[in-house]
C-alpha cells in the first residue's frame, strides 16, 4: 500500500478514536490515552535506531526531557516578558523536536563510531550529562522543578487535556507513517544492512555513518516532539523523573515485545504494555508497572526474540520469523536520498 | 550485461600500491608492499596462512587503515576514503567467510549494492532496472530459484556464490575474491572459476586470493607471493613457482 | 568558593578512599564486561541486593555487614552462574547478545530494583557497626572509618581476585577464554563452564560491594542507578578487564568527583564519571592500561 492511502486510513482511525473517547464522557480516558499515545511515539522513534539499525539507545529519557524543557524555557520566556500566553502545541513540538534533533545529531557524531555495547553505554552517559546540565540551569527551575500552568478550556474542544490528546494522536500517526515509509524505502534497507553486518554493508557501498546519523537525528527529533507537550500534561516538571531510566525501559521493551523489524511492532507492543500498565496503576500500584515491564521484557527477549510480530509470522504464514516481506523498493522514491 | 571496462591511471595501471605498511601494535602485518595491477589483469595472490593477504585486502578496500604507503585506484588516491566510497569508485571484494545480510532475502542482498553503489553512481535510474539486474545476477550464479529465501537456507557453495554475486552487483572495475573456493568440491571450484573468467572477459580486473594451487595456476596470468607480510615474488605463475625462495616458504 | 589547602587535601584523600570502594564495585563488571564481553548493566542492582541482604541480617541479628556479605558470597555465586546459563542459552549461543542480551540485563535491573521497592519500600536503610561512627585524624586529614574500612577490604578483595586470575588454573582459564576458546577446548576445558564460573564470581563480588556500600552511605533501591555509568566508566577507563587498571581508574574518578563536589557543589558530581566515560570512549577506547 502506498503511503498516502495509509496515512488517510490512519487519520480516519485517529478520528474514530478521538470521537470514541469523547463519547465515553470521562476525561480520565484522555489522561490515560495520552500516556499510551506518547509511548507509541517514543517506542516507534526508538525502534528507528534500535530495531532497524540495531543500535540500542538508553537515552530516551534525555531526548524526551529536552523536548519538555524546551517548552518550559519558552513558557518562562513568555511569562517573564508578558507575551500572550498560549503557544500552540504544534509549534512547541517543532521547537522541542528541533532541539532534540540537534542533540541527536551531536550524540551520533560523538558515539556512532563505537561498537554496539560501547555506543549504548555512551548514550547512558550522555543522558546523565544532559540531566546534570539541566538540573544546574536555574532558568528552567533546576532541581526544584518547574511549574507550568495549563490553560483551562479551549473553544470547540473543551478541556485542555482533550487538545493535548488530539495533538499526541496526530503525532503518533505521523510517527507511524514515517516509520513505515522508511521501512519500505532504500533507507530502510540500508538500516537493515547496518543491523545485520556493518562491515559488509560498507563493502556494498552503504554509507553507514551517514545513515546512522540520520537514524539518531530522526529518532531524537520524534522523542523531543513527544516530550514538548509534557509540561502542560503534568503541570509540574521534575528533572529526575523526566530524565529517568523509566522512559528508556519502556521505549525498549515495547518494540522488543511487539517486534523490532517493522513499524507495527512498536505499536502493538505499546498498546499491549501501555494498557497493561494503566490497568495495573489503577488496580494495584504504580510501582508494579516497572516490574511488569521488566518481566515481560525478559520473558519476550528469551522466549520470543522476534516479538509478537515474529510469533504471528511463524504460526500463521509459516515463514521464517525474522523475514518481513519486502517487495518493491523504489529507487526513485522520496526516501531514496542518501 | 557488461561490467565497466577498466579505467586507467596515467601509467595505465588500475591499482597501484606503494610501500604499504600496516602494524597491529608491535606486530608488523605488512611491510613495504608495492604492487601494480593493470586493467583487465588476472592476478593471483598466494601465501601461507597469516602472511597478510587478508590484511592487504582490508587495507586496499578501506576496512583497515594502513599507516604507511599509499594506494591509488583508477588514478585516485584512496587515503582517507571510507570503504563505501571505495566501493563506489569501482573496487569490490568478497569476504573470506561469507557475510550475507542474514535478515534479508537473497534478492534483497543483491539489491543493496545495486541501490547503494550502482544507483548512486547514476548508472541505473529506475526500479525496473534494479529488478532486472537483480534477476540477471542471481541467474548468473544459478541462485534464481532461491531468490526469496534467506541466506541461512543456503549450502556452502551457494553462500560463496551469493557473496560473489553481491560483489559483482556493485559493477566493479576491480574485484578481489578472497578465498572464495575454500572447502568446495572439484566441480564447484570449476563453477566459480568459470564465473570469474566470464567476468574478466567482460572487462573486470580480478585479484584471486587462494590456497587451492590448481585453481590459482589455471586462472592467474600473474602470480604474487606474500610471506610474513612481505612480497617475495611477482611474475608469471610457472616462473614464480620455481623460485627457490617461494619453494622454501611453502615447503621449508 | 574558598580555596584552602586543607580542603584540597581532604577532598583528595576522600576521593582516594572512595576510589578504593569504587574499584570493588567495578571489579564485577571488569570481569563480566572487560574479560567476558557480557554487558551486565544490572550489576549495580545486584550490589543493592547485597546491601539489603547485609541490612536484614544486621537489623535482625546485629551481625557485621562485611561478615554477612562473605557468608552470602556463595549464594550470589549461584545466582550469577544461573543467570549466565540463561544468558548463554538464550543469547550467546544464538549470536544475539548485542540487542537482546543488553535488553535482558536491562530487564533484570528493573525486576531487581522494583522487587526491592515493593518488599522494602523507598525508605533509606542503614546498618550499624562499630566502625561507622568514628573518624581518625592524621594531622589535618580526616579519615572517616566508615569509608576507610570498606576501602581497605575492597583493595584486599581486588588483590585476591588478581591472585586468582593470575595464579590459579581457573583464573588463567578465565583470562584465556576471552582470547582463545579453541585452545581451551583442545585442552579439554569447556569454555562455557569457565565463563559460568567467571560470571558467578563477578556477581559474588556484588555481595561484598553491597555491604561496603551500605556501610558508607544509606541505601534505597534506586541508588544503584547512579552507579551504572560510574561502573562502566571506570571499567573502560581502566582498560577493560585489567584489575590494576580498574583500581587506578577508580581512584582517579573518585578524586575528580570529590574535588568537583567540594569546590563546585555536589549537583555537578554525577556528570564527572559520565563525562570521563565519554571522553575516554571518544579519545582512547582501549582505556588507560588497554589490553
């Protein structure tokens, strides 16, 4: 299926989801749904570098937080100078995305020459360094945190949370569409060769460093965009919870559970794990969340390394689990740039 | 389908290696290697295990960086160029231990160099051309029937053929075949040799690195011997094999 | 910021002492990652587990934490051997260590940490021991015993490990398995068994490191996270698997952290080890005493 019809279908589904949520009549749906959608973006973004290219990034929290703190910086700027208060979320997303993209590019440049495990450890290190810098920057509140006042109501839509939900829904659609577009393009093939055998990829003419930089930049950008609305969602932003490893473990677990070689995997993994976590938070406690994530991650990684998508392929189509059918690659399609 | 006829530098050599040296810490892997390969040649490179043959290939192709000396290809200095850039200039190699892209089908394995090297050089422009060449290449190595299978479903010799096909897909001017025939049967070796001869007839310069003397002697028009990182012989195959130093290296 | 020689000396000494402790903490990772190439990022969680074991026994029976840790070492060894077995069968054998092996340990990190939270809660826990209060004074230099004792025992632990690695058959087999598995097989030694033993030893060190930790500072489950980067920073800086290198690197990191904390404030300290790590990876991936 070409990209445009796919995008239209996604938008229709999104519209249905939004309408359905409105119909339920309880704003809690939007609060819970926002988190799940946010993770759809984060896990899809992570998968571009982690699943497609095989480079495990532990710094999801850092990119997410950069997006959030960009928003806080803008908020403080407005507050201190008494500009009209409301900056539309899409604008904030673009800013947050841009900041994270630049950092992603920089991080890639510093770390991508490192072998797999070292790269991952370096991402961890970078995340902590970034966190320390932000914590020591008093303009955005430092370690005390930052308060962001959420506007009350918006015309047409109603409560602000619905607006946030809608924005995140659209971002999720964008993330999935981009991810799918890449997967079926020449770029996606290039990513797969990096994952399979980087040396052979270079020998075949694949510019591995350039592709990896594209992956880190894009991945970082999407994570930053997911983080931009967060201060408005949560109201009070704290560095250690925002930068924390919790975002990393979720954005790694969801694609691994769903399946890492395709765009569908992160979506499935997020819907499954995200819903499970929301239910657990309400019925048991919020600490149990991470225990569930940990167990499922370990379980799937041992028992079903190719995730749910892999299991489906094995039992339904009797094809080897790693193979996700690729047919036509457009040499002259938009994704064919590098 | 013809390969690109070999280009030439100012003195007619396609590949020129001057005083190449490579160390790993204190260990000298290659020392003072100088070699010129003319366009269209069939060069055999032999030497005992550990003599530096694969290291030499890695240095030429950019997988390793040599500390001393220079490599020129098609008139261009290769220093500082990444491996993928060298491939795009027309330098291709197959790996000693085949390194297929395990999660991609055979057809996709062939598409990679087509998309990333050939298309990047502007030689082909459409999806249709990519598909045609892909089919053709798989046909040339007799793997068309398994086009949609994964590399792990292949036999030894089929893997070798895939490895060669992938190198050929990059439309090289120079192809370095690194021990492409180890562990194969007599007839399988003949198949590979026929393939390489056909390539050479289309204008591709071939450097054959092998241990199987029969294959090397029948294929090469010129033989280079490497021992302990140094070049000790370079000339016509029969003459080289009668060289006392070469005899000593292999038998002594 | 008032600069005084007094402050400087104490910061350096404090850094050295803490560095000794860091070396013990890192020794398990030097073994697992430096020598065996297993990226066990869950190691700090096992250390915290060791801390809690020491805590329970100390709170219930009043037994010295280091003593408890020594007795608990075989249990941790078994845990380590078990984990390696799962890791080997699931990942190493299939050649999938890089993504999935890493994710496996990441998952273990969370399982361990959250289990501790659910069982013990997030309150800080302490141990009591005769050497936790007092401080020795050497002229102007303060030597708090609660850091000195762990430091000294840490260095003894490292010395013992080094002896095992260089003088015993098992130790040399462990060093060999990193470089030449084939040679080991030819000597009729099963490399998998050797790696299992090595990983078991690595996790066993966590028992002692945990006791040291809870002697030095109060512990709650998430304390382990700040050690993840520190441990790998020291391991890489120390040359990946060289125990003497680990000690030097650990002290270096300890000193710089201490100086940063004293003169610039503690909120900058976390960035120190991580900054070190990035620098080392960028400039000299083989570390200071590289292999």
